[in-house]
C-alpha cells in the first residue's frame, strides 16, 4: 500500500462506506425486528443479509476507482473491506444498543423465549439432545442479557464475519482491471 496519503484516503473512504453500510444494516435490523410481527419483513431482512457482501465489494471497487492508478491490490482491497465492516459494525452496535435500551422492552428476547417453549421446537431440541432444563437455562440466560451485552455480541459477530467475508470481497475488487 502506498504511503500516508493513501492511508488517509483509505481511512476516509472506509469511514464513508462504513457509514453507508451501517445505515444499510440499521434498515436490515429494523426489518428483522418487524419480522416478529409481519412475516414479509423476514424475506426482506434475509435479502439484505444476502446483499451485504455485494454491497461491500461494490463499495471497495468504487474506492479503487478513485485511486490514481485505477487499480487496487488485494491487501489494499482487503483492508478497505475490513475497515468498512468495522465502521459499519460500530454504527449498527450503537443503534442496536439504543433500540434495546430504550425501545424494545424485552420484545425480541421474549419472542425467542416463546419460540424456545413452542411444543414443536421442544421436540426438535429434544431430538438434538437438549433437555428441558437446558432449554430453561438458555431462556434464563437470554432474560439476563443487558442491552450492551446484546450489542457487543452482535458487534463481535459482525466483525468476525466481516473479516472472513472480506477475503472474497477483496478478491472481487482487486481483479487486475482499470476502473476508469
């Protein structure tokens, strides 16, 4: 990667692209929450999750087109993708913390607990080797989660998924082409 000017340029674009990704994920999260009341939102939520790697790859390619040489190396593209996911994940984590702290009042957790207590789900879990006491313990642990715990767990999983997904998005963006 070229010296400091390029690093600053990389960081600026990653922050902007991360903000776009964060807003996209906030919409996706809203669709996830609405999924508990309107099943059609579940399809839209899954669509946004499937589109995420493409979104990151397109943003990395857009960044590559701003470079003076019009090309981007694999490591450079990987770094942009990872930073984009990092900034997007931070924005999403803040939004999720606000939602769980001030608006949710246990709706999402209660939905999961009621799903765990469904007769068909209990049969399926029992066939997988989970006892009723294990399910009750899981439900108890879900009720003990604080909003910050939920936000940090989702932040962590987004970061790990982003590191793995960036392997392929960087490959897509770094294909030896000129973008201008």
